[in-house]
C-alpha cells in the first residue's frame, strides 16, 4: 500500500518523539536541556504529521523534490484509482503503446513505470505535446494532469488527462528493438539492457523481488542471523573442481618476452655475483692485517661491497626464477604454477557455495543463513544451468536432518504464500502467457505438507513404474544412481503430485561433509523435489565426527590442510548441525513457470555470454 512508502521515515520521526518524551519525563532535567528537547520534539511531531497527510501520502517519498511523482501501482491502489478521480497528479513511466486520435488532436499513451503489470492510460492533447513524438514505444514521459473516470466499457476505472509534460525522453521508433509485438525470450536475451521493459521480464523481476524479500522475512522471523560469506575462497565445497579461478598472475604474461632471460644472461649474472664475492673476500683479507683504527676507517668500503654482493645474488635468484616462467607465469622448480607469487599466496576461486563458512557462524550463533551469488565453471548450455546464480543457505546448530527438512518445507511454503499475496497480477499474466498451471501449482505448495520418501523407496517406485511400462530417457534405474530430472519430476508430478523430501541418499554420490548413516552406505542428506523443476533444494545433516570427516576428505582426494579450519569446528566444541541450499533461480522458475533459467535472473551468464 502507498501508505507504507512513508513507513521508514515515519518510524524515524516517531522514534524521535518517544525519545524526547522519555527525556522530558526526567524530573531533574535542567531547564536549558528541557527547552531544547521540547523544541526538537515539536519539530519531529510536525514532520510526523506532514508524513501522515493523506493529500501527500500517495507521493513517492524519494521523488518529491523534482516531481512529487506517484507510482502507478499506488495510483490504482485497492479501488483501481476511483478514490483519486478529480485530483491533480504527477505520473511517469515508459510508453508501452501509443496512438493518435481525433485526427491527431491528442495521443493515447499506455504508461508503465515497472511497479505493476497494469498500464495507465494517459491522454496527451496536441497543445501539450506533439502526439506523433510522444506516442512512440519506449518514450519516457513524466506528465502532470487530472485523474478522470475512464469511459464506460474501458479496461480501467481511471485515466490521466495531462495538462503539462514535465519530462520527455524521445525514443527512435525505427531502431527501438523492443517492439509492441510479442518477442521470443531467446531474442530478448540478446537485448539484455532493454528486456526488463517487456511485460514478461518485468513480471518475473517483481516476483523475484518478492521472493528475495520473503526469504529475509522468513529467516529473520525464525530467529536466524544473516551472514555475508566470501565470494573468493580457497575451499571447494562441492569437491567438483568446476570453479572459476581468481588470479593476478596473468598480468605478468603480457610482459613475457619483452626482456627474455637466456642461459647466457644467467652466466653473466653469476659471474658478476662471483666477482662481487671475490671483492668482499679481498677486503676482509686486507682488513685482517689492519689495526682497529684502520679497520674502522675501511668499514664503509666493506659495507658497500656487501651490498653489491647481495644485489648480485638477488639478480641471479630473480633471473633463475624468470627462467622457470612459462608464458610469463611463475613456476616452481618442479614446473608447477608458483602461487606464492599470486595475490593471495595460494590458489583461490570464486565460491560455489557459502555453506562451509556459514557453518562457522552456526557453530557460534546457532541459526544463520547466507543469501548471495555463487559461481560454477560448468560448460553447460542447458536451460537449467548458469555460470552465476544465487543461493540461499541456512545452517542450524543442534538440528538433525528432519529439522532441516521441516525448515526447508516451511521456507518454500512461506515464499509461495507471499507470491500469492503480493504478486497475483503478475502471476495471472504469466498464467495467461506461459504456464496455465502456475497459480494452481503455487497454491498447492501452500495448501498441504510435503511428502517424505527415502531414496531407497524412490528407486523402488521408479523400478516398479518401468515394469509397468513407463519410459524414461535413462531406463537404467538402480540403487546407487544419481536420479535425473526426469525421475525427480516423475516422483513429484505423477506419483505424489506435490513436493517431496527425498532423504538418505547413497554416500558415494553425495558431498564429503554429509553425515554418514549407521548403515555406512547412505548419508543423512535430503533433496526437495518439486513439480516442473525436479530438485529445488539439497541439504543434509553435517558430519560432526572428526575421524569420519577426515576419512571422507580422503575418500574425495581432498587435502585436509585446506580444510583445517573446517576440521577445527569438530576439534573444538563439535555439535550436531544441519542445513540446506536452495538455488534461487530455480525457485523463481518453479513459481513463474518460466522454463529457461536464463530468463529469471537479470543478467544471465553462461558459457560464451556475459552481456550487461
């Protein structure tokens, strides 16, 4: 609601009023301080009253100085704008469509400012602005005018009759790539800087914003601390090795060859070093024959010779190191890249997960979550993969697998509820244009609890389905396999017809940090499988036993030294703890029905593409 636009500023002024009230309640407050407090309280109260003025409540709090603009969503409000009929308003946005009428006497513009999928019809007379210039799609205008009731039979209850153009940003119609006709999502990916002006991408963005806010609301209401985990890391959480490397060594490659080191150059430097050493030896020999006074007088000569020798040795050392460079990249004596010369002094990468770092804080603050970008250098061109994507990863101390399954379920259901409450207009648009079942699917998630099914039971169900004639692309369904998306979707869409928490997977197909179960064949892990997507969430109870964790690192051929800090969490006050990770873009795909993950993130990155 529009009233909430002022909420933050009103809270500040209200806080000040209460603060001054408490100060004025002090009986021993000096008169001078009392007078000052009364003056400040009066100012805060005046500001609070101004912010509560219904005549200005609709105005965007941070668009007052220039225009006193009202967001189109707030103008429509809950009564489609009928309450403001007859009032003067200022609205701004971009022209979606436009046409002239009455032989060019005025233009009808469909304006949108991104706050709602519903356009505002605006009438611009010829004496206010040339109709042919302002009706072009993509034009930006800020108009002042009167809100009037729309003609009977119109789609909307109101329209704005402009009396003044406060801003006009023309658009070259001949070259504007976002035409009025429907454009393919594939084409829009090539116009990444303009695609958010389309109905589809703007609707997806509003839902993305709603889900992001819902994420923070859910975890904050549930007592979690928000932790910022690093983007640059020396650990590989997944153990997959498909990571983007971060290095400054490549800058040295550009200088390679400008002054190459040859064996002859090395020999020349060694000769110079030997000569400098000989000079030092001669001076020391001569000084043995000198008395104390003469030796003291000759000391500067020895000092200079020693400095010359040190410099010569350093020159030889640097030259030999340069000789080991390949393409300008420093190498060790064994021929490997010498990361001691790199910025961090060791190999580092862009993170694939903030989980390990979140565990650090969970083992001190109990319940934490991280929500940030992660990166995967996987050469995949499928509709399910991105090189850069966002992850929500909560970690909970004193919680087992079943606790984290419940947390995952509650989180997804809460997010879906928020979308239904706050983005129904966008969902109706997507239901009409892309996925007729998107609203039904999201309502179904909220309506009832998720199914629980062990991995072993899931494999048995799939095997039985194959016996009964079900065809999968991968028909080799056996215990120990990593189920594909087709299998996951079959379980959630056909068998259970709702989200499923599948748990206790084989340890050989899961990450090293997952707790090994008593059968020594499975780990306390879980995946949440949802209709239309397949795997939405992956989580587990973390391995808290030091000896078992060390064995798991060895099983994955991971270097324990790199995870020494992670192992310390088990050495010093270990505890049972669990967590999960959710791919944010997959959650958006699930709610919107958009099939390609590249269309639900503002600036998608995949192999060969990094636009915007």
